[in-house]
């Protein structure tokens, strides 16, 4: 490909995607709201853009083959904030991609689009939307947007429902962990699979305790290699007794299933910021 655009490049997950994406196209254009993202990789340029401003996004996607869309608020927040960055921002990505003639949108969706399903139910990629927050609701909107643009305009989308792409610090992550290496592989397969149509795939590693089923997305060729079971002995020894009535433990959305609408879900979690540096 000639040009790939990455939104959310200043974020933790974006930091791990930038270098691999430079190897998949002649040019990688990384983007975010930050004034800059420091040292650039060979073949990478940086272009600041506001997802909520259509003109910014239309200019950002000019000449691109695909966009890898990781930008937006990455936590539960008041609805007006989610509306601008995550909902209007998603529309701007899909509409500008269509207008600029892109082949595909590769989208960082989330387990929170289906977060209120019970963990005792082994859900597949066809599980109906059941969001746990305004954040999850925005992911549902973007997935439906991708479906609509495929059906009506023939533009492909791969929606990657990421579970927990962070260091394993709790019992939930023994099932939901997505390693950075597997994240990179997932994005690469979402890009280089010849035909995807509109597709949903779970972003989860090859965990013994994985609570979701990727069988219907196997055609993408995503074959995760890492397994959170290596952390099980330590994590299980450290965790308190389980309350079986706690929705944070019994729903796929974890702590987001119990957080008040508009209030941070990440505030109740231990997320280690191990963003990659050049």
C-alpha cells in the first residue's frame, strides 16, 4: 500500500502500532490531538487532527488506502464528551474514508459494546449489542456505522473488539488479556486480509480462560500466540475472595458493568502505562 493513516497514535496502544505499520505501506501518517509525538520512524509523518472536525479528517485521509482508527476517548465519560470524540468522530472517519476512496476502516472497537452479557455465556462475534456505558454505546454506533457503509457503499470495515490490552494485574485479565504482540498481529491481519466485508473479531490472546469465541472470524487469519495462564498462579494467590454477585466479575465488561454512566471506569482499575518509546 502507498499510505496508511493511524489515529490515536499518541496513545499507549498506538505507540506499539506505529513502527509495525511503517512496514506495511510506503507512508504511515500518524495522527492525534497532541502537538507532536516525538521521534518519528522511517516512513512515518505526523499530522495533528481533531476527530470531531470533519475537515481535519477529510484532509488527513487524502490519498490513503486504509485508516487504522484507534483515536477517541478511551474510557467512560460524560455523554457530550463521548458524542464529540467517539460518535461524531467515528462518523467523520467513515464518511471521509468513503469520500476519499479508502478500501477499509480498521477500527478499535471494544468488549464494552457487549459488556453486559454474562461471562458464563461464551459469546461469539455475532452476539447482539449490549453496551455497559456511554463508551460502549459509542462502540456499538461505530460498528453499526461500519455495517451500514459496507451494505450501502461497499466500503469494508474490520471492528476489533479489544478486551484487555494491558499488563495482567487481576483475575479478569487471565481471560481477557491481549498481548501487544498479538495486538500487532491482529491489526496486521485486519489490514492484509484480501477481502473482509464488514467483520467483527475479538481482540484477545490465546488464553486458556478466554470468555469469547472468534471462530466466525477465523478467515482473517488471526492466530494469537500468547497465553495469560503464565500469570495465573501469582494473580490467583494475590486476589481476594470472589463475590459471585458482583457484576464487575460476572459481566464481560468487568468494572465498566458497575460504573455509573458518565463516570470513569478506568479509575477503578490498575492500568500500567507501559507505552512504547522510540
